[in-house]
């Protein structure tokens, strides 16, 4: 039976009429999972093949109120979808800068000076605001230089192919999909791509020893976007230097949250929020550090920490710098204002977020629920014992007023299907306590994974591996 056929027979906890949820006018309403769809080509079934690979996700998108939702109203970390008000634990605006009155108030002055959008490509010209941000990020992060792009996705798609050329990308097995896609673009330009097991430096070193192709790039996440953990970057950096490779680190979820360690730090997340490299006490030798402002700083902007010589090359070799429209002025304004706020009260904000995250993790551990999060960072994935329960669990959360990220297959492996909680500084204590209460209700009503489930999964995987051998 195909994936699509199996998915079509699964119970669907559909969007209800009484929810009064709006659909976008451009949405195609499908019948069942896929339904009849027009083909650009009548004989090769290319749409069916695509839908076959994402059958579970497509079904949820069509039926579930927490996927592809239209947000009708926002009040702090409360959102309204149709007639339902929910507490928002899907936001990645970690520092709450999206709601900060000081940051919001800074925007009009920049708009009056620069208009809404500088439409030059950056190669033609950039507002001096870019120079200011690059200088301040260089000081904050502590690298040699900084180059801004609109998004991290732009960086992966354009910079990875330049860095590797016809060499080899050694790609972490759980690297973010956008890093993977950037690696595939590089492969189309002649690069070789080899995958190493997630967070396994020994396997990486084995692959490096058996490969003679240069140049070499090792690409991985800083704080992983689903697991919530960070690799041992000191060990990966050691390997990169020993094998003359570049270590390429995407810290989208770490920058703004974790930072350099100090005896004066207010929490175990460190100080200043200057990223996972500084948090682990590593240097930028043989390291390209990628991060963005779209999460912690709530601004449409991203950057690389890199040598000045490489910055000069990318200005004429990376297509987004040459051809793409830049970030809007409002995002440049909120980035600058956010950097100001971070200097003055960022550590106090992180301490508050740390306290709230610990409260939720303590509740998870109290209930005996398994989470892969062992870092204590504010991304908490909770897998289900049966991946087919995702519809019912998501519907229950929605009805109980909790909005979060549904982790469906193939976004995560089937043994990790569940949901992800993101804690931000703007979630108040009432919302945190409500989340803890609903986690208890879910634990009683549904079968979540506990430690014994993980042991059974490991035993099953070991038996399968033995049978294959």
C-alpha cells in the first residue's frame, strides 16, 4: 500500500466549521489527501511523486487548524485563529523583541530618513545602516568581519557552492533542510556531498581520511532546530583544522539566546547572546559562522562571520549580493534598536527566558516524558509513541488553547513525530503554567514517549542492523 493510500485511511481531525477558520483564496481544496490535480505533463506523474513523499504533511496541511493557519489577530503571545484564542508557543521571537515598545518606536525615524525599502542590489549600493550593523555584529560575535544577507536561506544557497567549488561537503545527517538544499546546489556545480552520522565526529573523521578531494567544507547546525541541542564544536573545529577543512555552522536558534561564558553570567546560557561558537569557548579559525536576526531579534536579516578576504570574494560571487533585493528598512531599524536593547538588558531577558524554560523542562521530567532536549535551551521537542496520533494530539492542543509547532513526517523521522515547544521571553507566567497543565493532560490522554519507549526503539534498531549484517 502506498504512503498516500495509508494516509488517506488514517483518521482525520479536520478543521471544523464551528472553528470559523479562514482559508486563503489561493488555497486549492483537495479531496481526501491529494485529490485530482492538474498535471503540467500528463504522463510522468510528477505531482503524484511529490505528494507521495510528503503524504502525511499534506494531509495535515489540508485538515489541521495548526498548519498553514491564518492568524486573524495577535495580542502579545496570544493569537486568534477563527474564534479561538490560543497561547503561542510556536514563535521563535525568543527575546520578545517583536513586541518591545522601545524597538517598535525606533522604526518611524528610520523610515522617514530612508523610505520603506532600498531597492538597489547590495553590489550597487547599500544604506550606511548596513555598515553600522556589520561593524556592531563583528564586535558582538568577535570574528574578523561580517557580511549581511536578507536570510540564512540566501546564504546556504549561494555561499556553500562558492566555498566548496568542486570539492566535498561533509554534511551532518540532521543538518537543516536549507543547508542540505544548498549542498545539492553545490553538487549541481560539481561538488561531492558525503553525509556523516548526526553529531558523530568519529564518523566524520573516518570520511575525511578516506577522501582526497579538496576543498573541504563541514556543514552542520549550531543549536539544532528540532532536537534543541548543540554539537561539541570544539571537537568538530579541531577536526576541521587538522584536515584543512572549513567548519560551516548555522546557529539560527542559538544566536541571541546563548553566548560567551563568564563568572558574572546570570544563567547557564552565558552572556551577550553572541552565539554557540563563543558559548563553547571556540575561536573562528577555519570557522564560518552563520546566524540570523529573524528569530531572537525579530528582524528580516542574516549574516556570516568570516575573514575580510572571503567577504570581498562573496560580494562579487554570491548571487544574492549581486541580484537580490535587500532587507527592508524597518528590519534594519529593528536590528539596530535590538542591538541597543541587547547591550542594556539582553542578559536579564535571557535570564527570564531561562527560568521559564526550566519550569517547562522540570514539568516534562516530572511527568516522565521523553524529550531529546538535554541542553536546557528553549526548543523542546516531545515525540509521540505512535506517529499516527499526531492529528488527535494536535487537535487536543488546539482545543485546549495551546498553539505550537507540529513535527510531522517527513519533517522529522517517524519515531520523532510529535510537537515542538518554543519558549520566548514574551510568554508570561500564566501561559507557562497553562502549558504545564496541558502537558499533564496530554500525558494522561495520549501515549507519549518515555524512556522505556526509547530503549525499545534502540533495541529494535540494533536487531535490524544485526539482521542487515
